[in-house]
C-alpha cells in the first residue's frame, strides 16, 4: 500500500480542536487566539510605560505613540523564528516589538518580568471570558423561566430512584434545573468580581526591580502597581504574589465553569430520560435526521452533545487543583503548558455548552397527553394515601384501612407486572364495600391537581423572588446579549 503523503504547511493536514471547528463561538475563540494574546502583551507594555512616565521615569510621549500605533501589527513568523533562537516567548516578542518601535525599544518591558505580560494577560482574558459567558447563561435562565411559568400547573409523574413517585409539575421540575443555573450565575459573577490584577510586582513578587528604578521610592512603586491595574481595567491587584499570581485563582474560575457543566449535564440527562418516555423533547427540525439506518428516530442529539461537552468541562477542575498544589515556593514552570490547555478549554467548552443550552431551552416540546396517560397508569397507587385520609375523616380506623389498601394494591401490582394487564386497583376499591363511604368522591380524590401540593405557587414565587431580579441585571437579545452592570 502506498504511504500517505502530507503537506505539513497545509492547515488541513494538522490537528485542529473540535472546540474551534465545531462548538465554541468566534468571540470566545478570538479571546484565546494568538492575536488577542500578543496584542494584549503590547497593550500591557504601553500601560507600564504610561504609568512609569506619569511617575517621573524618562519615558516620552513619542515612544508611547510609536508603540500604540503598532499594537496589532504582529509578525507571527518573525516572532516564531525569534523564539526558536531565544527559547523564550516573551523576549522573542520584545525583540519583534522593539524592531517595529525603535524609539521605544529602550523602555519596552522596563522593570518587568515575563509574568507581567503573561499573568496579567491571562487575567484580562479570564475577565473578558466571564463577561462573554454570563449573558449567555442569563439567556438560558430566561428561557427556562418562561418554560417553567408556562407549565407550572401541568401535573406530571415525579420520580425518585427513577421509580414513580408523588406527582409534581412540568414547570416545577424545570425550576429545579433553573435553580442550579441561578447558582452558576452567582458563582460566575462572584468569580469575575473577585478577580484582581497581578500588576507590576517584579520577578518574585517583591517589586525589587521597580524599587531600584524609582531610587527606593516605595510610594511610587506602590502607585505604579495601582496605575497599571487601572489602565488595564482592574480596580485592585493581588497584595502578595510569588512570580505568578496564586494558581488558586485559576481553581476558583475553573471550578465554577466545571460546576456549570454539572448543571448542564443534569438537565440534559433528564431531558434524555423524558424523551425516552415521550413526555418531552428538545427542538427537532423538519429536515433533521435522527439515524442513518432508522428513519423514525428522534434522537436527543443536542442534549447528548451537551452531556458530552459537560463531562469534559467537569474533568478540567482537577487540572487546576493539581497545578496549584505543585507550585513550589515562588513558582515552577510546570504550570505553563497545563494552563494553556486547561484555561482555554474550560472557557471554550463552557461557551459551547451554553450555546447548545440556549438552543434547547428556546424550543422544548411537551406532550401533555403522554404525561396524562402515564399519570393515569400510576395514580391509582399514588392515591392510596389520600384514600386512607378520606376514609379516616369518615370514621375508619387508619390501620385497618392501610392493611386493606396494602392487600388490594399488591394484588393489582401483580396483575400489572406478571401479566401485563392494566392497573385495576381502583376497580378493586370500588368493588369492596368497605370503601363505600368515599366512592361518590373518588373522582375528586383522583384529580391529579390535588397531588401536586404547592408546585404552582412554588414556581410563581421562585420566578418572582429569585429569577426575575437576576434576569433584570442583563439586557438580553437573541443576536446580542450583554451584561447591564
């Protein structure tokens, strides 16, 4: 067999992440692109120069303008060639930027260490990533809120241990999914609000290089840290760091994204179970094909995709935990390669999950007749407690009634399980003279709405008290969503 030949300069010959080619949005992909990363490095060098100039160092406006005019003018091939020589990515880009900005070359990266651009850029991207995710999550919350409100009074069979249990409502069940996502929204928002900037801290976090630049003026060094953060969009810097900001920050961020994955997986697993029962379906387009071999199939492929992505997202939290745990003393470099993978994939995967969830929650389909039929099959057993209570109200002995109900229900259950017959428990009740005091009220006792407790009120109160204030924080449009605060 002839050996395959590859043109390794052809992009189609190499591996490409499915997160980029199939799942994540263009906006999130750009956040983790080389263009975004290295242009942010240059913005940070400019911000450092501006702050140093303001505090009295010999930095000219002409140098700052020269750098500002070349933020996005990045020659990636030249930078790659420089890195091959220096084996240092930051210095490679310092050299390339300096060639573009000969007047500014003497002051580029002045007093800084690699982590000044590396860590600060990561924090900027994390913040912007959370800003992209939060409105998408709010859209899912809004969609689910509408669905829960629409079906808050529709009785459905509850399940515990995946076995029939007391009735709930379709909307009440959806509100359980919704509450998980409210917790995720709060956690993502808090993680964003907790973010600080690494700032200008020097090689091991002591600010020694900047103290030397400012001739021992500690106040100016402190002000430099503050100014660089403000120019970069942050109010605060981390007060103590080593060479890097604590990788525990990454744990907080990745954990909340992984937790979002568990919420998505739980909801989409429920939808898959309900689709099997034919009670509910995700959106299904007219031309959509469920199976190449079985044309009748309506597979819950969106929910399955969401579960697949969510599983990957949930696993990433362990990477962040392990990376933090092995950052010996002021820092080791074994965080770098892992973080390049973990942070980007966490955000890209979370983005993909939310895009699928938005699609699913916009078009959930409910089949009330199937739900009613399943209720009618199981309600006879569900009604036993209410029958006992009504009999006791009419003077019956609770223990005697319980025993009679136990015998009749076991007999009916045997007919269903062993012989495949319909549930005839109520016929047995009607045929037993002992229950004559309640027979005329039996239809009312069997009304499904008498078995859903406060489900409808719970949903109404939950949406009003908990959900609406969160949705109100966002301006949500189908094409563009953004955070109001």
